[in-house]
C-alpha cells in the first residue's frame, strides 16, 4: 500500500494540497490511517455525494472486515445513530428529532445569544488584562457546550471535563490515552443518566429516559449512546467551526469587510464557511455490504470506505474556483452536514449557533487580529478533524475603515454603543459603534 496521504503535522495544518493531489490522480485511493488500518479514501465530489446515500454502504461496524480498527467503544457508547442499521436508526432518530426541529431550535435563540454575550464579555475582559486571549478557550469551546449541556441538563462542573475527554479521544497526544478517555466518558454518562433518572427535569435527556422506561422503545445502551452522540456531536464540530470560521474571515479581510458592511450576509457567510472551513474532514466510516465499484475500482464487502467531505468541497469539477473563499458565492450547496438518512440531526442548531457566535464576535470586536503569525497557529493532530488547538487573538491598535458614502479611507479609534460602552481610556479596550 502506497503512503498516499501523509497524515503528518503539515497535513493537519493544511490538508487541502494532499486532497488536490489525490483527487487529480484517481477517484479512490487505498491509504493507511495513522493506526495502520487500510481504508479506501474517496475524494471526488460526485462520488462522495452519491456514496453518502448508497444503501450498499453500511455504517454498522458489524459489517466491517478485519482491517478496521477505529475506536474500541463499550456497547453503551456504540449503539448510536452512526453505528446502526436503517430500521433501528429510524426508531431512534424519531425519538430524538423532536428536540431539534427548526421551531424548537428557534426557541433557544435568546438563550444562545445570552450565552454568547456573556462569553464575549469574558473574552473582552481577558483581552483587557492580557492584551491577547485564546478564542478557543474563552468562547468557541464553551458556547456549544453551554447550549448542548443546557439541553441535556448536564451539571456545569462536568462540561469542560467531558469536552476534554472527547478531545483526547479524537486527537490523543499518544494512543494510550484513548482507552482512559473512553472509560471516563462512559463512567460520566452512566452517572449522568442515573442522576437524571433520580431527578427528572424537562430536558432532552429526561425525555429520552422516560421513553426508555415507558416501554421497549429504547434499550439502556441505546439511551446512553444517544446521550453520548448528542453531547459529542453537539459540541465538537460547532466549536471548531466558530474558531476556524473566524480565522478564515481574518485571513480574508475583503470578505470580512463585506460582511461587516452588510451583516445580512451572515447566513451566506456561514454556508461558505461550512463548505471551506468545516472541521470534520470525513463522513463516518462506512462498510460495503456487497462489492461496490467506485471510479472503476471494485471495493470488496467489509473494507473501510472514507468519504472525504473536505476534498469534495474543493473539487473543481463541482465548484468553480473552489479554493476561493467567497461569501457571495451563488451555489451554496455543500455536504458539510452530510446527506441522506444520517443528515446532521443538529443542522438547524449548528447554523443558529454559528450565526450568533460569529455575529456577536464581529459586532463586539471590530478590531481583532491574530496575535501570532498564521504559520505559528497550532492545529489538532487529527486526520478526521481540521481544528485549531488555540486561536490567540489581540486587538489591532488601529482599525482601517472605509467611509461608505464619501469613499474615504483611514484609521479610527472606535466608540461604543449603549449595550457595550467604551471603557475608560486606561482599560485598553476600544469598541466600534
Ligand atoms: C458545524 C457543526 C456541525 C457539523 C459540521 C456537523 C456535521 C455532521 C455530519 C457530516 C453528519 C453526518 C455524518 C455521516 O453521514 O457520516 C452529522 C451527523 C450528526 N450530527 Fe452533526 N454536525 C454539526 C453540529 C451538530 C450539532 C450541534 C448536533 C446537535 C445535536 C449534531 C448532531 C448530529 C447527530 C446526532 C448526527 C447523526 C445523525 C444520524 O446518524 O441520523 N451535529 N453531523
């Protein structure tokens, strides 16, 4: 097997050149993952899109041959939507989907905005004290954790540890850490379910426990696994897209300026960020249940297939000038939230959180800039998730502006608004109206 995808630190920081090379060579490559397991990597958009909904590809590990390693999860974490057959999938998805309809999500708007405002206050405070602040720690990581933690009524003290264990599981510093992280997650979820069972509330987890206890609609393993998937999926990708999204905007000042000038472009900007900067590089691994021919190559049953979403999004056969980040791009379709029966359950919530998070940051901090050169940013050591480990930001001393009507340019020290007044001059903060 050729080492076609390097999966080294250069790749983690910028995976797109590798994808471009692989995409141009052949549609499907046999590559070795860092743990040595062989997979078929599919890189072209037309193939990725078709295979996402191909019933011959199963997400159920029971269909995997001997080559797949992946995570070794106890049954109580593994009986989730991303590892089961269509019949059980439909039953479980129906049970949880009521919690994530666009209407239910819209009802959360005020709470998400309030959480974003609170975190922005803390971020501003940290900037004032230290001159620089890490957006990941202060804002991007906690926001989705607060939102999904509140939905499932997870005690606040447990949220950061949960997020840290998931981070370790997905991108361990050494492989030995994974089993320990999985064990901690498992124990935490069993305790959480026991706690909610003893003291039910009107949260989603209590509703799922009631569904379990009312009949045979949910096994105990399915219940715990669902809580695991919702907590993990609800916090992981969104946090990385908040930090990666802001980074992408800072790297494209003309796009950032257009967005600041017309905040109505925010939903479009979020869709373009989902195409260009979404963290989850691959869809969940899939296993053919019968021979499947992809671009002339026949993949046998039981082999592992990885559909590379991030590569599909940069395929010139699908998107004109795909490397260009353009928030006004007309064709906004993408696969970042999946497609078909596994389409992201949290898509309306993810979109709302991204709009609120980025909108709040742009409104509150018109003068942010990178505190270190982009080449020195640390990225997670993961081929699955293109994610910043930290995003140190500072305030630029002066903010360039263009006066729309007169067309004048210059620099300006900024003024506040009623909700966010400018602090005293010696505090070091300056806010644009
Ligand atoms: C920007 C943020 C997000 C991205 C990019 C994202 C992406 C995805 C993708 C690509 C899939 C399909 C995986 C596959 O078919 O292989 C998926 C599934 C899923 N996502 Fe998300 N997601 C995000 C946020 C969320 C949130 C906030 C939740 C909250 C609950 C969530 C819950 C789920 C669940 C439960 C599934 C499995 C659905 C199923 O199998 O039926 N996701 N997500």
